[in-house]
């Protein structure tokens, strides 16, 4: 090993001239993973550091539909200082009749326990105080602008009149509330009660935020509360999980973008392999001499392995420094633009992970060519034919030897297992790795077919009397023609872009264009039982209304499945959302209109006895439920255990009234509740409905379906933009590989151009031949990328989104044309030197 290390050091003193693309590919891939990991770590650190402010306390205890009773309130107040917060949706309106949906927060004098509320021109206490018979109200600027509000203007909320006091600029606990259907409004809790918005059955939550003394164990505190009130139905959160939904999203988004970065690193691996093969081809004379002088195959292999390892370490180090350093330097700017708290610094864990991935990919793609050194005989290297053999059968570009396949395959499986284990999203990681492996196999095969097809076409009638075309096809099909590298590098990057573009287009189509033809215009909630008949009469008497449907509605928390606490029950992770928070519950004596029962039967209209429940079929299977199973739901602090009588198919995309659980009426007898309604109306009737609802039923909240669709669409557009940036990183790395392939091809083109000039070909024809081969190979790469990218997009659309797939022609053509254009640009960039050199000089150099 001593001789091998000395040899490696001596070779490295020759410089890195042949490894620029190697370093660029490896550094770009590692930098992308390091950057994504650093941003994710910064956001996690921000969420953890500001957990108290985000949650609004050290602990938050949430009750649905009710406030804490006397015993519960006494326990809460005994645990430390407390702030009581009410959260609900309602309509904010002007005295002129304009109304808009708002997410309303009612607060007491202790709010906020942590952080500060920022209001334009005043403080929270002054803004919410009662003056001149009206309680104060603050609203987010977007809502104030929508309604044209100015400070001092009177507005209506529920049955109460409030005074708008100023714009709400910041609230410390905004992130803990999750998704909101409308802009935020804050009022005093007393004003909310006076407006009639906290009546029995109204859809609201009461959150008690506690400040806990230092040294109190939050786990023990929770156990004490749950032991004292086992059937309260309250949800408990503490500062260690202040915003669990956001934390899950950040983890999954980070995992996905890291996997996209891994795809970029794999593309870079193609460049690594090409650079190693090119380097070894240039060192054939030195390698042959060493072997002839007695150096063993293992010694030569170890020497060049050390060289490649040292250069890989340099590339990985550059990538880690670039990715981590840029994020740390851009931290102050990013912290001001991100909607989430983030603490930017150099985090060792994501940087180390990026380095490990980089080392694994470099080894995966470099070991094949290096192990070739152990197979070739010294005599073959001296023969004149060896210069061709290294690019043909048995050469560096040939299919690896069995031993190399075993080593590389084992390394690939180990790296894949490591990625899955560390990703934080194992199923997603398996899917992405499978897609990358499948795409590489397809692209490798496509490159081989392209070269083989080009060779046949070059000798066929299509190339007859077309010397430029024949030369182009011959160059593509020649051993070492670079077809595999070009198709792999361009195809993987363009394929990721194609998949993301098609998925994004189909998601937008699904949201915007494929709403059910009879989708309702409005959802109306918080309709009190005594308001139901007059509300129906008002709606049915409005011109342009075609249909109204109503149903009783409550909300409850699933606490037990078949007698097992929900948190401990073995379930499919796809159904975990059912157990997070409260879910809508209804009751009915007969099956809802259009209900399709797939298992079991509905109860009789006069049923009285053990409570029965009809459960959504897909979610029931995910939770391990079937006909005869039991479900316990806590509703208004009372546990209701019901037996599953039947399973229903529920199409959530219909946008009709659909409930996860429909109980038999006897199960909820006497429980205070409200009603929900869907109204189908022509666009011209929507303003009238909003105005008359606000006048006659001020407590009723109207949710316009189209507005919410736009909000979801905007959110998906933002997510799609972030994903496209990740795909562009893959393409950028592919371009680096492409540049390397074009540079290697330029060396061969020098000889080709010289021979063509001697035979009388003008520069225009030579350049046309070079351009034709680049266009053809780029178009093949684009076409293959389109095929595999479209298949991946179809799989996601069909199996994940459960929707029909439609191929978008525009993005598809852009991928094919983009592949041809990018390869043409790379090829023409390196064509100047072959055209510039004089034939005599080239031929003298070739003759030696």
C-alpha cells in the first residue's frame, strides 16, 4: 500500500485538469442536499426555539364546542397563569352590507402569555376595549382592504356591532392554528359572547394556554390532567410540539426535496463515471508500464482508487461548503421572507448526511471503471488496437465484470437502505429511489438502442448520398460515442421536470376545471335548529338557487377503536388524519341521499338501543374497522361508543355534504348542535344570498366554495414552484455532465473534422454534421425523458391523487425540444476547436 499511496500522490501532483466536470458534478449534487437539509434544520430549530410563542403558552388544552367546566377550569388555573382563547369562523360585514369570511379569535386580558401582538397605531388592550357601546376589533390588512375598512368604522360580527380599531400586523401564535379559511380577526371574549357567537352547538373551539413554572415535567402534568378528566375529549399540546402539522409538512417537504437533490447527485454520478473512464483512458500507457514492471493489479487499483477518493473528498468538501455556507450567509434574508420561524446557522447533521450521500454516489459510479483495471491484461494495453478496445467490447465503457457488478450492486443497495432509513419518509424514499433506478435502467437502454439504431441507419438507405447525416449517425453509434452519457444526463433531469410539470398541470386541472358539475356555490354553517326552516325558505325563495341540502352537524374526537385508545391502535398511516383533532359527525334515521352502502345495512328508523354508526369505507379499512367494530367518539365532553353497522363509499371530491361518521339519532339525543347546508346557485345569485343571510341570520357563516378552491390552488402553486426549483437543480447537474460529454466528444471531432477537410468538406457541412448529431441525440434524450416522466406523473396522479390523468401537450413538447436545444448548444460550444485546427497539424499529431 505504501507504493500505491506514493504513486497516487505523484499522479495528483499533475493537477486536476481532467477532473473539473467530476468536481462540478459532485459539488453541485452535494451542495443541493446540504442546502435543503440546512434550511429544514433551521426551520425545525426555529419551531423548537419559539415553541412557547407559537403555541401561546407552555401548554394548550383545546375543547370543541364548549368551554371547560368548573372542575376542569379549576385544575387548569391551578397549573399556572392561563389565557382563555376562543377560535371560530364567522362573517365580518360592514353596515352597507358587504361581508367576508373571517377566522375569529376571542381573547381575554391575559392574552398573549408569550410574545406580542402588533397592531397598527395602538396596543391590543386599547384596540379591543369597549368604548361608546361598541367593542373593539382588529383585522388583518387583507380583510380590511377587501371591505374598505378605516379605523373608527362600525362593522358587524354575528349579532353584535363592533368598531374597527386598526390593522393586525402580527400575532405570536398564528402558526399553531393550522389552516384558516379566512383572514384573522381578534376581538375581546366578552364582545364575542355579546354577539351570540358562543351559543350551544356553535362551531367553536376553546383553547386554554398555560404558563407553567420551570421544573414542571410536562409529561407528568399531562398524565395528571388525563387521569383527572379521562372523558373530557380535550386535546393536549405542549411547547415541544407547538405546531405539529407544520412540523410534519416541513419534514416531508424537506425529505422530498432532499430526494430530488439525490436525483441531481445521481445525475452528477454519471459525470463522475464518465470523468473516471476518460482519465483512465488517458493513463493507459502509464498503467501498462506499471503492470509490465511488476505492479500487481491490486496495487494499480489501489493507487487510482486513492486518487479518485481524494478528488471525491475535495468535491464533497466543496459541495458541503457551498450548500451550508450559502444558506448560512443568506440566512438573514431568508428569515425575513419565510412564513415560518427559522434560526440559520451551520448544522453539522445535514452537512454530514450530504457528505455521506456524495461519497456513496461517487463510489457507486467510480468503482465500475476502476475495477476494470483488475481485468485487462498489460499486453492488450500496448497493442495499437487497445486504443479502440478500451471504448468497445471489453473496454471501460463495456458492461462491468461480474465481480464489479456484485460490488457495485451491493453498494447501491446499501446506499438505498441508508437513504430510506434516514429520509424521515420511508415510503416516499422507496418510491423516489425506485423511480430513479427505473429511469436509469430505461435511459441506459435507450442510450444503447440509440447507438445501435444510429449504426444501422448510417449504413442504410436513409443516409445514402447524405454524407453529413451519415457521419452524424456514425458518430452517435461509434464505440465511445457518448450516447449513453448524454441520454442519461439529459434524460434524468428533463424527466424530473416533465413529471413535475405534468403532475402540477393535472393537479391544477383537478382543482380548477374538474369540479363536479353540480358543485355547490356555498357551504353555510352554524345554522341553529330554530333557524333551519326560515333559512331554507329564504334560500329557496332567492332567484337563481337550484337546490339546497342540509344536515345536522356536531364535531367529535375519536378516542378509541375497538376499545383500544386511538393513539395505541394499529392503523394504516394513511388514515392517521382521522385521529388528529376533531371530525364532523352527523346523525340520520335513514341513509343520506345518494349514499352507497358497500357492507352491512342501515338501522331502522325507530332504532333505540346500542348506538350505531355508519363509517366511510376507505377510512374504516385504514383504521382497521369493519361491520361489528366499535368506535368511541367524544362529543361535547361525553364519550359515545357506537357499533359500526355499515360502511359507505364517500366521494370527498363531490363537495356535497359528506361525513366520516353518521350516527343513529338515539346516540345524540338532546345534544346541542347546529346544521350545515350546501346551496347550489347561479353566480348572479351569490351576492343576494350573502346579503340576505347577513341581514336575517347574522350568526350563520357562509363559505364560498370558489374562494377556497383558489386558496388551495395558490398554495399548490407555491409548492409546485419550490419543487420545480429542485428539478432545475437536477437539470443543472445534467448540464454539467453534458458539458463534460461534449468536451470529450470534441476530442474525437478534431480527427473527424481533419479527415473531412482533407476530403474537401466545407466548414458549413462539418458544422452541420456536428449539429445534426447533437440535435438527434438531444431529441432522443428528451423523448425518453418525456416517456418516463409521463409514466411517473401518471402513477402519482392515478395512485396518489386518485384522479384521471391528462397529458398536457405544451409541457411535453417543451421537454423534447428542450433536450434537443440543450444538447445542440453544448455541442456547438465545443465545435470551434475542431473547425479551427488545420488538417495537416492534426494528422501529424495522430501519426506521432
